[in-house]
């Protein structure tokens, strides 16, 4: 069944095609910026608003335009949407946290959900289904980002935001870049293992292969 | 002349090793995963990244120099940089379409991956934070592209092993590749520290 005929399901983007843990489509900013819960929340906030509004606005661009021109317009729209979003973010989150992850906030404008998934998935559906699908994908990203940020917060400082978490050990290197790569890799593998175990379709395919 | 060359070389080495976009900043991970999966476009994509980072750095050096004092420059930076990248992308595409139609046919499917990716955009922001002369901007842009090529080569070289039966099925592909990149990143940061 083609993508356009299938009904959009929120769970597609949250679980089955999670942009961080299942496909790795936008794993880089999570690895680089989600070193703590606060940073993860700020990144998720900016990512969600930029993606949802950009996908909605990009839908207006005529399909007849050349692919190269469409891609350029998607990127320009996303970077224009970023301006009010970052101004709003500055009102909500502390400046210190935003300065730390400024680079990763800015590159949300070049995220593959806007630049590739729009063409290959979102725009193949009617508008309400498109928004449902896009919200599913952004929720999936937010979930992964906050999970990684929380785990790194706990392992690095034995803290979750301002709450003390009593663990008998600390792993300060989890806050480093390589710690992020290894943690996201392990989480992705575990998620796939759990998904393969409980997904009836994959389980059946696996049994047939065996 | 020697100073210009030295500055350019230092900035290039910084971009290749110490500030490697992929290993030190986790930028362009999706492009690396894509190229590790489909090796046929590897060279084209990385040549594109080197070309775009170098050329865009030259232009952003000028915008940084003349507009950085402006109050809203930080907020508008993504828009300005994307605008510059788009102009270079469209002009290059037009030139290739006009003068090298066979290359255009091949490259048009994946050339946007070389331009609109986090590695290129991220490198421009990092260079803007570091600052420097025109030579260092060009050197850093070139170095970022070459560093990204190095990361792609290391991933491509290991991709057969990372997808082999020796790896548990759930970890095959993306998860084990991220762990592998993490180990390289650990080795590099230990070396430079």
C-alpha cells in the first residue's frame, strides 16, 4: 500500500521510525546537545516548533517547482521560522543553557524531517494526516532527546535537573561527545531489540527467515 | 604570503582533526550513515561537502566581518547562512547543468545532501565563533570538508564488519555504527588531550 493511502499513525514516528533511535535521521544534535535534561528540553522545544511550522508552511510551495528550488525554499522557510521560535525560547529557558547548545539549536533548520521527509512522506498525505504524521515524528524525537538527556544527567552528575539521584557510581565521560555516541548507539540497539521482539510483523518475518 | 599559508594550514588541520565535524561535534551523522549504507555516492557527496564548506566559508567571512556587530545578527545567522548556501547551490547546479550535463544527471539526486546538512551549517557556526582572517575561514572550511571525508572513509572501511553476522541483529547497521564512531571520537579526544 502506498504511503498516501495508508492512514498516518502517531506511533509510526514515535516508535517504528523514530528519528533518533530507529533511523538515526537526526541523532547528531541529540548526541551533541542533550548532555542534561534542561538542554534536552530546550532542544526538543525548538526542534518541535521549527519542524511543525516549517512543514506546514512548506506545503504551500507548488509541487510543479523544480526539486532544487523546492529544497532551497524549504531551508529558507525553516530558517525564517527559527527567528521567532528562538526569541520565544529565550524567554522560557535560561540564557546559560541556550548558549551552551546554540550551535545545535541553529542546525535544527537543516533537519532531515523538513528537507527530506516532506518530499518522501509528509506531502504525500492530505493536510490533517500530514500534521498528525509530522507531530508523531517530532514527538518521537522529543522522547529520545529527553530520554538521552535524563540518562546523561543522572550518570554524569547523579542529578536529574535539581533532584539528587542516589547512585553508587558516576560516569562523567557520559557528558562528553563520545559518551553520547556510545549511549545513543546502545539505546538504539536496545530499542530495536525490544521492537523486534514485540512487533508481530517483524517477529513473523524473523521466524520465517530463521 | 607564508603567514597566509600557515594560517590556512593551521585552520585546515583544526577542521580535520581537533574540531572534526563528525567526531567532535556529531554533525552530519545522518549523511555519514547514508553514505556508509550506500557506498556508490560516497565520493560525489564528500567532494560536494568540501566544495560547499570552502566556498561558503569565503562568503560568510565577509558577512561575519561586516554584520557581526549588529544586535540581531546571532538570531538571523541561520537565515543568512542558508541564503548563502542556497545561492551557491543553485548557481553551481546551473553551471553543471549547462556545461556538464552528464554529471548533472548523476549528481542531481543526491547533491542536496552535500549542501543542506548539519555538517556544513554547523561548520560555519563554529568558524564564526572562532573568528579569524579570510585565510583561516577558507582553511577551516576546507579542513571541515576533508575531516568529514576522513570520517566517511573510516565508516565506509568498517561498514562490512559492522554489518556482519558477528554483530547481534538488533545492533547491526546504525546502532553499532554510532558506537564505532563513539570509540573513534574517544580515541581522538584522548589523543588531543
